[in-house]
C-alpha cells in the first residue's frame, strides 16, 4: 500500500495528536490505580484503629459446651472431695492447726 504525499501531510499532525490522546489515557489509568491503592490503604488504617464490636453478652452467663461442661463439673466435684478429705485428715492429725493465724509485722 502506497502513501501519497498529500495523505502524509495529513497523517503527521494527526499522529502527534493521537499519541497525546493515547498517553493521556494511559496516564489516567495509572492515576486511577494509584488513587484506588491510596483509598484501600486509608481504609486499612481506619479499620486498624477502629474498635471491633463484640456480640452482646448473655447476661454475664457462660454456658460451656455440654460435653466439656460435664467433664469439668465432675472433675471439680472430685477435686473438692479430695480437698475435703485431705483437710479432714490434716485436722484429725493436729487439732490446733488451722485455728490460729500468726501475723508478723
């Protein structure tokens, strides 16, 4: 395909105009990406400073899982029984022990 001289005279000024438009659209895409990254960075910083809301408490009650709760309760009963047995054994061995407190200042 051959280019005539008259067409060449029209193409050269248009080429510079087209290159400016192309450069402007590329620059605009870069700016949009930078702006988006800056917004995400600000959002991340704001979320980092913000207090996370905890769900409402159930009246101060703690309800453990059924299996775990039973095991802990039974274990607690065993521990209390063991402590009571040890306390009774100690009391039987020494009747004075555990009745008087010596405080030194």
